[in-house]
């Protein structure tokens, strides 16, 4: 059944896929990824016990093996450089192996059906050992911005993301007669195909809100909408791209702040959370707070938002938790805006507990907590 489905996909690709090389002038401004042509013919219900957004995921923390089926070292290095951007936000590792080894993702540049496309998520692992799972096109003939966009976009598919234009909450005001004519002229698509690949919304989405800045969004010519609003091509991950992939592939939860650690330096990709994933410690605009994730309720906070310039927050090595900052204005002096007054506990650590309580622990004993302050 699987092989039969691939044959259908293959046949449809031959019929309908675009050709970047032969239509360089038109497609240079469109980068029409032909991923939809593959994806739209894969029936997600064939995977039991999983939802549509669950089944293509890689295992969180997985090392994904990647190999190239063609291409020179210049093109390969560009892929490695730009694809690595995703792993800043996703708890995944990319390892590039030689052509003779097993690889989860198998990339061709000039090989395979024209255009740029990728299998969706773990679909990449299916097929024979040398079955191509991604095509990037002849990158060396693209502008650097186009290379970056193409690599980031196709790796987005390879990590499980679909086109953002399909987001059910997207509010694109299509001028349908123009859209049908445009894609008929450009791609030779029928009305039904334009509906399927461009117009119709997906039944589910990776994102909770529509994100026109997503790297997974198509370019939309403003002449194709009734309100004259288009969408530019993106060359970088949007904030929602980064936070969404981080939610899909989160880094391990960390609940402890070590003695001497700067809390304002902790990146949002590796947040301090309670081990039950219900509470998060955050330092924003001079305020240190514990927030309940489900409700967004602030359970506790200290600091002063009027001193948010160059604001910092430390667990000092003497045991004091301190918040400092400056008011706005040139040459404004730094001020201590809050301190826990626990300097008699050098080497103490902070724990964010499962009930949302932030506790300073010294030699195994709680000496201060966000709920009751100093304990003695
Ligand atoms: Zn695409």
C-alpha cells in the first residue's frame, strides 16, 4: 500500500510540479515549494493512535542523521550552516553522514523531481535507503537570501511543519478569479488543484495563531488579494516559528538555579520550570516572577519595572537573590530594586517547586521561599 501511494505521489509530481530551473525568472520571486503536492496525497489517518500533528514528529532529543545524494561541498556547507538555525530552538541534533551510511534525511540538490520539496517529519525515513526525502535545487545559482530561505523552509517541513498559508485562522482575502488564472498560467493547475494547494485551509495547524511572518508562509502577490495585502518572502525564522518548534521539541526541563548564576541570561529556549511543567520563572523588564503556564496567573513577583534599563537578576554566590536596574535617561545610575536578604547562605541554590513556590535551599533546608519569605 505504501509503495502504491508513493507511486501515485511520484506520478502526480511529474504531472504538476513546478520547475525552478526552467522558470528561474518567475520562480525567483515565488519560491513555490512543491511540498504540498506530496503532502496533500498522504493520508494521515493511516497512522493509528496519533493525531495529524503528532505523527510526523521526530522523537524529542533525537539525533537526526542526514546525508547528501549529490552536490558539491560549497552547497553542502550552506545547508549545514542554515539548517542549524532550527536546532537553536528545537531539542534535536543534525549529524551529517557519508553517502554509504544510513540517514534519516536524504538530500538531493539537482536529483529528483524539480522544485524544492521535502517529506514531512518522520515521513523522511520511509522508503529505500537511498530514497530522496528532500530536494533543494541548485543552490549555487540562488542569491544567499534565497538559499537561506529555501534551506530553512524545507527543513521546516522535514521537522514536521506544513505551509502557514493553510493555517485555519489565516485571513487572506483571495481574489479567486485572479488566483485561479495566475496559477493556471504559472503552474498549469486546475481550479481544484489551486483550491487544494493554495486556498483550502488545513484541518489542523502547527500554530495556534496565523503567522504571516513564518518561514513556512508562501509569498503572496498583493495583486491576488481583494484588499491588496500581500505577504513577503521571509528569509529567517519568525518568533512564532522558533517558539512553536521549541514547544514541539522542548529542551529538558530545568528547575534549579545554581549559586552565582545570572537569571537574566537564561535563554527562553531553556527556561527554568517546575518539574511538572506547570510553573515558569521569568525575568522581564526588571521584574522577576513565577507564572502558572495554564492560566498565565502571576503567582509571585518582585522588582521594579521603572528600573528596566540594563536590568539584571542574580543568585549571588553569597546566597542573596538580587534585582538591579536603571531608570530611563542618560547616565542614570544603577539601583538595587529588590534583595532577598539571605546573604548568610553562601552556595545556596534556588528551586522552582511543583506548587509554584520558589525556594532558596541551603544544606538541604529551605531558608527563604516566595510564599513566606525568610523562614528564620
Ligand atoms: Zn514548502
